[in-house]
């Protein structure tokens, strides 16, 4: 593995999975960030239909999936590359499966909404991962991405969004979304290790711009 200022290059996919699983320990994390619960509330505002199909990308302990189900959403699934985390979550009867966001095992147009919280920075290729998310999202569907913003490479991050507008630039330059919200949350002054940004967009077309 080679480490640069804002990304890592892994020698193999296996090395990548092992590294990522180390960062996703198998225990209950619950709402581990100041904005976690408000991000879910915001997602629900865009999803009036409780039959909406929702994918949670990088779901770790499956806590967010459980909150969605508690709110009455009936079609929720989480994916994660950490087998121990998935097995732990499955024991709690949370609807999660093993899956890599770069190569999803879902047909095109499977989901009404994708929630990807603090996970895209773990992608070895964020644009490839976003392409997969767009492939499985329906036209008109909601993509909600939250990434931390740091000036150094986080210990388990594969890519760092080190400028607050980088996520939006990446999405706008490559994909066709109507931006519904783009927000910056300064959290470090509250003792948190990183600030974060939220992108919420509605998919207009599957056109890949580059
Ligand atoms: C920081 S945790 C975020 C967990 C949760 N979504 C949250 O908001 O707290 C990042 C998660 O992404 C998972 N992950 C890393 N690479 C992934 C990939 N390629 N596909 C799916 N999940 C991945 C990790 O195993 C870990 O559980």
C-alpha cells in the first residue's frame, strides 16, 4: 500500500478489504456523530413513501438501517465490505449484506434512495463507486452522500475530501443531479475529529459527463 496526501493506492483488492474491515469493528456504534440523527431525519423528508427502496452504503453496524425500519420504511438494505461488521449486524436481525460499493450486485434502477454516510472516503476510486450508485439508483431517486473533510489522510480512508467543495465538484463534473442541498458542517470546534459536508441530489439522467 502506498500513501499520498489525500489518497492510498492498494496493492490488491484483498489488501483493501482487510484494511477497510480493520476500520469497521464489529460492535454497536449507533449514532456516533453529532449530525447522524439529523441526517436521517433529512433523508426521510425526501421520502414520503414508506415503500421507497433504500440502500445504505457502508452501513457498518446497520444502525441507520434499523432507524429507517423503525420509521416505517419497509424496503431497506445495507451493504458493507466488513464481514465481521455484517455478521454482527445480521445477528441483531438488521437487513445487511456483504457488498462493495465499486461493484454492486443489484440490477440497474433498483433504489429510490441511496444513503452513503462517511463511506465514500473509503472508496479506492470514488468516481467508480459513484458510477455504481448512479447505476442502481432510479431516475428521480435521491442520493445522499456525507463525507468528512480533513487536511490529512484519515487512518482508514482511501481518499480524502480535503476541500469543502470537492464532493460537489466531483458529482457535478461527472454526473447529472439536481442539487437539493449542499451543506458544510464545522464540527471540529465541538471536539469532533473532522468537519463534514452533505450532498443531497435528485438523479436527472444516467448521463456520465466525461
Ligand atoms: C466510517 S464507517 C461509516 C459507517 C456508517 N455509514 C456511519 O455513517 O457511521 C465506513 C464504512 O464503510 C465500509 N466500507 C469501506 N469500503 C467499502 C466499500 N468499498 N464498499 C462498501 N462499504 C465499504 C467500512 O467497512 C465501514 O463500515
